[in-house]
C-alpha cells in the first residue's frame, strides 16, 4: 500500500535541518551543506549528478539508494523548489536541478501563488498547489497510485505533515555537526504524543546514525 | 592536564535529556529511563549495582567504563542529588545511591541551601556549594588535582557550564527514543558559536550513536 514517507532527511546534533539565512547562494542555509556530507559522498548522489560510478558504497549509500525506490510522487515546499519569495515574477525559475531533475515523477510544490505546471526532461513535472498540505497529499496520492509519496522538505513542510500526524515513517540521518542556528525540525512538536516511536537505528558511515521513526 | 568533561550523557532523538514531571518516583522524569537503556545493559552498570559480571560487553560498555576513569571530582545539580526542593527539612536525604554511591571521590552539589558535607562509604563525600558554578568548579579543581572533573548533570547544570563555554569535551549518547517533552539539552544554546564541534562519532549498540563534542 502507498505510504507517506520522509527519507534521508538530515538533522544536526543540535536538532536543526536547515542552517540560517537561506538564499540563492545558500539554498540549505549557512552551514547547511555540512549536514549532507554523508550524502554527497555516496555513489547514489554522484551517479545522480553525472559523476559516473564514483562515490562510496556504504551504509549511507544503501539508505540513499533505497530512498529513491518505489516513489510515485514527491511533495515539497516552495523554498525547496527555489529562492523566489512572493508572487512569481515570471516562469524563469525552474528549480535548483537543471533541465533533468532527479525526480522522474510528478512533484507537488506547496505555494501560495498559482503557476502553470512545468514539464522537465526525464519525467519530472512540477505541479504548483495552492490548497495546502491536504490538497497536495490528495493529488500526490492520485499520481502515485500504489507507489509511495516522498516528502522532500523543507523543514516547514515536514513539520506541517508531522503535526497533522500524516506520515507513515521518517528516516532521519543524524549528521555529526553542530549548526547552532537555523530551522529546528522537532521543536514544539511532541512526536511521542503523536504516536511515533523509533523502530530501527543503524550506524552511519559519514553519518552519525540513521534512525527510523514510525507510527505505532 | 585536568579537563572539565560531560561523559555518557544521554539525549533523545528530539533533544531532551530528562523527561517531564521529575519526582521521587521518576528521578529522570516520565520516560527518562528509556534514554538509559543502553547503559542499564552494560557490564559497567551492572557491576556498579552489584549484579556481578553480568551485562553486555560492547561499544556502549566501553564508553561507560572509560567514563569513570581518571575522574578526581564530580559536579552535579541538586535535582540530580535528590527530589527535595527548597530548604533541606533535615539531613535524612543522602542521595539516590544508597550507602556507597558509585563516585568514590568528592562530589560538589550545586544548591541554594547550605548543608554540612556528607561522608558516604567508599570515598564519596558530598559537598554542598551555594556559590554557583564558578565556586563549584574552583573547589572541584582543587579536589581533582591532575585528574578530570566530570559533570554528572542534570540538564540545567550542564547548560549553565555550556553557556559559559567551560567544557573541554562532551560525550553525548543519542538514544533511539522520542520523549516528546521534558528538559531540552541544547535549545537556545549556540554551541557552534561557543566554539564546539563534533570531533568523533561512533555507532552504538543499544544507543543510536556516541558523539564527542570538543572545543576547537
């Protein structure tokens, strides 16, 4: 059955999942890329970015590779799609990922500002959803069929779905870094009261740990 | 040279180091003991509590055993010493640990309420310090000599020393549990700005990960 999942989502030792001062130069916030060192070194990441068969094959890579399996639709917040805020000035911004984004399925982008769907190479179609997380989920379910729906981020989007208790599972990657500031993933949320528990943990290679949270 | 250290201090996946509603029945707060499952199963813990040579010998146990080496003095907050709040009604409370506490060196207890030193079996002497974290540290340094000073907890005590940037290193144990509420270890502290970084991480056995934070 189709699941709603967060996979390979990094968090710092002090609980942040994005650094402060996100911008065009710092899409993950200042210091944010340090949280993804474990991912940048994987074979999965390097293959996605045209680096051939370089990269490390390790536990981090196994999690990375699995996170792209059986995904029928993605949901992401607008800040994960790009640095543009407010109404779209034009349609020139087409995401961070170039002509052929690594999704290859429909991607539902949460935004307050309507925009026509954007078809990219390789099967990725960005749909801009103005009706909030419920509409995005409903449309993603229709698009995904039996396959899973993966929420890419960012933090605010994940927190909205968490607070609504809608996730089936979350795979968090604890990165061995301190960010000190930024967007906190869990602050003010009581995941235990929402019915989640840690059902699995594994040692990372460059990551400090991989942990799986699921609904009881 | 003598170091100021936090060792084997547990934190939940959502960043809490004590559960809510601490009391005589729940010295670690509700749900708190789940964070210490990794410790309860070690040979080190079981030997300390008279269970002979039972317990697991694993990476968690190695960290636990090492955390008691070369310690010349401890510092702890009053809530780690006991559940009594406000002025001491009498001297009947002698700590959670029975006649022979597992410290075997001077222990400096931060409190607002003066009390005569308390000598226990096995070399532990509890000294009650009313002059705050600086006085406790000074007295612990004198007592420890060349050996290290270990801060046992609780959260509030560690946060005070963290904020003052006084630690040499912190060994945190990321427990594979969600607490949902309680005392947050790092909230509102910018450890990165205070000069700390993660210098080492290791897979846990029952713990999700062991991480070492040190001053640059």
